[in-house]
């Protein structure tokens, strides 16, 4: 006996279901979105229910007919042989939907069909009532353009319910969707597979079921198994076939990683119930730590979307991190399923292919980034000729990395950068022995295409990258920067583990002082016979501004017997110099407790620990306004940030707008003839001397920028003498 069968599927998955049915030996056709029709017998019903991985349900179509009104719907429904399918005691739930039809009331359509079925069954079973206490036979009435389709659901529970996932967790993918994501990728059982946001493991579990050719429905029951008219032998035969087709354990185990130990516990439990626990490996690991020595693998993942309030910024940072992480897997392809419409903007490049799919009611996109084809692959990947007829995996992957890679000009830039570094190093190589300068700038954006600043801190290098427009993707730029860092390491003969890299953008708020890492690469360096602790890894700046080397020497020379004030003291280097120059007292003021402690450590390193060396953790403006701060100073350094919007301040600080009121307050704290050194890194800064009447002002910027800084506008500096 042959039937017209319908496999239903979520929007976008129809082509995958078509391929699954073709692999079972049937000839399916997509009749409209979400519905794939084919012809089959009882055995086909059994096999399709057991093997369909991405379909929602399997229906038997009993009739398709015009239904302009309820009479036509009732009469045709009542003429169908329901008694052949529905036992006298069977439950008869009726589902319905209507689109572009005159019969718009779905409940009314359901009631009409149910009444027609009941009337027919009462008559043909010769009973007075239907108890509906037996196994259910679910009926569907679907109306489209005034045409009704009446079907019986052979599956019962949706086909996504494989039977292995009995414990729920939030944000789980449906098994049918997870299987589709795997089948839409280039993954094959012999290739490595990692889901770095595996959650409860659905993607890798479905991959293992696919890889081992395990029927997804083998561990569950289906509604049609309990129908009296359905041959039991067909179910027995279909299940036996499924057992015979199962492949041995996978040689290359798919890997699921996540930071949530509870989710991983559920994943292991689900894998055990699915019968693939030995085929998978789960590991607690952050996405940033993703690495693999395997070649030509795939990542398939469903990362967080950041839809809930308060999550967006954190998730955006996660997506921006993706190219940096995924570029490590040079030969891999990457498949990212996300509801983020700005996903490509966040990762900095376009996907090779996008496919619109739905996760429950959430519209998502499957972003596909293709890596190079494995060298042994002689057969081209299947191409999509029509979205209705075949699986979409075209175009074939390029022979370049999905994320990252170097552009042709990189080789020339390496050569130019190497030559420039070696030339500059020859010029500076005697500084440590002849001048006692062991921390200095070697390279400062000398080549416009290589916008880096390279500083030597004795046996280590500190490299800062400046923002500059370029055409590289985020991942390509990360590879380029790695290459330039390796180039500097080799050219200057410094081990790579002693090279520290930062990205320096235009200063925003307190950005220059924010922590960017937590490696604690602390070391003590020397300058002019003094010791300073620097942190080469954790902050944008190291704790010792090398461009102020000469300014610090001026303070040292002028400090003898003086009362010295250091405002915006940072790590206290000026205070150390003043103390070394014989200052009677030093006062260092900074808002940050971290930097006040750092300044204390620097003073202690040089033996300056007495009460005459005062450290104040306070906002500079509050310090100057305090009625308790009545002390007068002979020498002061004022080196404020260009801009600051610290949460601890009542208002934003802007050096151009706020310098004059600040300096006027400092002047009131100075003794007659007292000297103030004022410095700023703001290139647009303009000092209006009229705002500081009565003070002799002389700009000494050219005299205070060291010769190793080719950028003579690295800072500006003025010497002010109070009348």
C-alpha cells in the first residue's frame, strides 16, 4: 500500500530533509516552505521516522481539496476512511493552521474536522460514543489559499525528541536544528570537530550520531507503532536495519568545550544516554583558550546572542574576540549560528555564506567561514543548484584561511622593518654603557605602514601599536601584528617571551591606565642610577614614561633642599628623582590607590621611606581645594591626563578646558620664585599665558624630548616661575 507522505521542517531546513530522504531511497519534493512530500509505504513511514534527523514530523496525507467554506470542509472530511486509521477508543487531537484562506478561524476549522471524524467513526464502528482513552491519532488540518490538506501525524512527539535529553537547561538547541547545522558544514567523521560553546552538548552529540550512522529515533516510540492497522513487522524490520547499519566508534572524537561545569555535566549525561559517550570528549575551557593541532577541522557552534538586557556589551566583546581566537586554526572551517545581525561587523569580515534559520521563534543566521580544502580531497564538495532541491554547501572553500593570513605586502614590510630596527639599534647600542640609559625608544612609526613604537626595557621589549587605517580584516591584522612582533624579536635578538605588545588607540577616559592583562610581568629597571618597577604586561603604559627622562633630570637638579609637589603622580618617578636630588620633602598625589602604592614601592626601592615622603590617594582638585592643605611648595610637576571620565570624579577632566583653573590653584600653593613644570601629551593643546598673569612662562618642549624620540611632539612642557 502506498501513501502520500509529508515531512515537515523548520524554515530553511527543507533542503537538508530532502537529502536525508534521498539517502533513504525516496524521491522527495518541496511543495511549499516547511513541507516536503514523497510517496512511500508502511515501511517508509517506519524508516523515515527512525532516520530523519532534521525534520519535525512525518504525516500521512489523506486528502487535499478546495475548502472555500465550512460545508466543503465538513463534507470532504466526513467522506475520508478514518476508520482505517483510528480505533474506536483512540484519542483524536486535531491541530490546525490557516494562511491566506477564507476560513481564518483555526479553532472553528479544528472543530469542524473533529465533528466530521467523530460522525464517521460512530457510524462505521457502530458505537454510540468514542471514549478517546486509547493511543492518540493526531490529525492536522492545514489551509493555504482556500485549499485544505488533511493529514495524520505518524510521529507523535516531535522528531527532535530523540529520547536522550531528559534534563533541560536554558538556551538549548533543538536536536533537529543541531543535526542540520552539522549537515550544512564540511565536517566528515574523519575530520576534527570542536564546539567551543557546547553547553549541554547537542551539536557534538548529533555529530557523533551522524558519524556513526546511528538512527536518531532508535531509542523512542512513535504514535503509529500503537495503531492496530499498522503492521508491527515493518517496525521490527526498520529497527533491525538501523542496528545493522550502525558504524564502529569514531577514530576522531568530536570535542565540546564550555566554561560552565554544570552544562558539561549535562552534556556527558546526554551523551551517555545517546550511546555516544565514548565517541565524544568534553572539557571545561574558555573560548579564548581554544587551540588544536589537528588539521582541516571544523568548529560548529551556537555562541551566546546577548539578547537579554545587560548581556550585550559582554557578548559583543566575545564576538570581537572570535577572529583573534579562530585564526589560530589556519586550515579549519568555522560555522557560527547566531541571532546577532551585527555579527560580521563584530568579527571584522564577511562570511563566505549566510543561511537564514530559526532557533525556536528567534530569527538567526548560520555564518559559514570556509578554510582551505584538505589536500587529499579529490572530489568537489556538493554545490547548491536550487535551495529547494539540494543541500547548500557551495561555493567550495578557498585555499586561504577562514580567519587571518598575510597579504603579499607583508614580506616587503618585514624586510623594511628589519633593516630599520637594525640600523637604529647600531646607533643606540652604546647607550647602556656610555650614558647609563638602559630603557629607551628604538623605533617610533618610522615606516608609515608599520605604525609601532618599540621600546627597550633592558633585556625586554615593549611594543605599542598605534591606530592607523588599513584594509586587513581583524584576523589578518592580528596575524600581521604577530609577524611584526616576531620580526622585532629576531632583529633585536630578544626572546619572544620577553616581548610585550599593547594596542594604543586615541586616549578615551582612563583607557591608558586601565588593566589590559593580568600576567604581572614585573621587573626592576634602572635609570640614572635609580631603580623603578615597571609592569610590561598589564597596563597600556609600563609605569615609567621614557619621554620624560630629561624632564625628570631637570627636577632632580632643581630639587636640592626644596619642598616638592608631584600632582597626577602616577607611579612616582618624578618624586624618586626629586628625593635623589636632595629634596627636603616630597608630596605625591594621585587618585588611584594602585599607583599610589606603586609610587611608594618605587620610593622604597631607592631607600626613600621616611615621613618626609608623603603619598596622598586623592583627586588633585580636592587636594588643592582642601583647607587642611596649607603647606607651600618650592618645586612642582603637573602632568595631567588629556582627558578623564573616572567614575570617582564629579565631572569629566579635559586638559584644555581645565588647565588654567588647576594651575592657578597650584600657583597659590607655591612659594615666591617657586618653579612649576607643566606637561601634557595633548597635541592640540594651546596654553594661553594671559590666564596665568604674574607667572613667567617658558616652553621647553624641544629641550625635554629625548633624542631617541623622533616624534618631537610626544609631549609639550613648560617651565613656570611664580612671582
